[in-house]
C-alpha cells in the first residue's frame, strides 16, 4: 500500500473520470477559483443599479410622475441581469469567459427580452409592495382576508424562485418570453431540492445585507458589500444549483427531439478523449530472440 493511497488495486491504471467531489465542496472550489472575477462582475452590475437607487431616494420629490419614472429606469436592470447571469453561468460551469466582453455581448443579445422582463419585475414588485401590506391590514380586521394574504405571499415566493431559472433560460436558449415564464414556473417544483437550497442561501444573504445596510454603524460596510458581493454571488449560486435542472429538462430534450448532438456533450466527449487511457488495449511488443554474437578470431 502506498503512503497516499492504495496503488495495488488491479485495473487498467488511472481512472478516466476521477471521483466527483461533493457538490458543497465543489461549489466553493469553483467559486474561489473565480472569486475576483465575480467581484468585478458584481461591481459592473452595481453601476446599473445606481440610477435605480437614486430614483428611490428622489421619490418624494417627483410628484405624481414618480412611479412612471421609476418604471422607465428599472427596465434597464433586466438586460444587465441577463448579462450577469450569462457570465456567472459560464463561471459555474467552468467555461472559458472574458468577463467584460461576454457581459457586453450578452447585454446586447438579450436587450429586448431583458427590458420586457425588467418591466414585468417592476410591475410585479410594486404590486406586491402595495398588495401584501394591504391584505395584512385587512386580515387583522377580518380573518377571511388571511386567504388572499397567504395567496399573495405564496405568489410572491414562487415568482422570486422563478428567477432562478428565468434569466438562465433567457441567455441559454432561443425561447420566447412566454415560454421562458411557463418553463420557469414548471422548473421550480421539478428541481425542488435545488430550488430550495438556492432560496435558503438567497434569503440568508439578502437578510444579512439588509441588516448591515440599515444599521448606521455598519452602513459603509454594507455599501461596500453591495458593490462587490451579493448580486454576483447569488447569481452564481442559482447557476450552480439550477442550470443542471434547465439542462436536463429544457436543453437536452430539445436535442433529443431534433436528433442533434448537444454541444455540451461534444465538449465533454472531446475532453474525455484527450485523457483516455488505452494502455490495456495496446498489444505487447513481441520479444525477439537474441542471436549469439559473432566472435572474430
């Protein structure tokens, strides 16, 4: 037995595919490998959110036009989110990525659908901000109103979880916006375990950043964290956990139906072929009889 392991096991030699690490350890290994690039990605995305935050601060000074102005500005978050998702997905899947180049390219490619999704998000978020507190107040006066209150909370939670899949499908497929939203709704229960893991991490990170931001003593730290950490980290978590669900239930069925070869499988096969061990298939070189050396007398 060797010092670092057992080398006496019979077989063909080095395994072609080493044992996979557990997802938890693999996640942190991949994340720390791209941590600095993800921090840069977070900063780029943060710049797109600055006008939105500025608009929220100015709400009290814009009169009756405040919600219309907020809606117009918030739409740009959609393409930026799609671009960030594309880059984070590539990092999570260990694909070659040039952060700024790929961000700009994905922003342009998903501009139309991103704007549509950005406006949908704005309308839905404003509806929840008004609806949930309203139903809560009504439920305190009339217990029957707990039904719409719970329904609105449930819809808000499902809509939030759908975002683990919406922007990934937007930047990974050629589906229409209607198809993306429908598929995202079905993928939430199909990949329930992955969805729940992502939800728990997202809620913890959001709660932590919120607490740090609202406390005056830690607000500078909260702003710094907002610039470099949460957006890209949460997107990376969603891509790492949920992209396999999309690949299994959306992308692969398309290639199975059309009979085409999935490019991701081709890349995997090519990489596997580079390291294929064919030592056991090689034929032994026949031994040649040694002839008696000639002796010159």
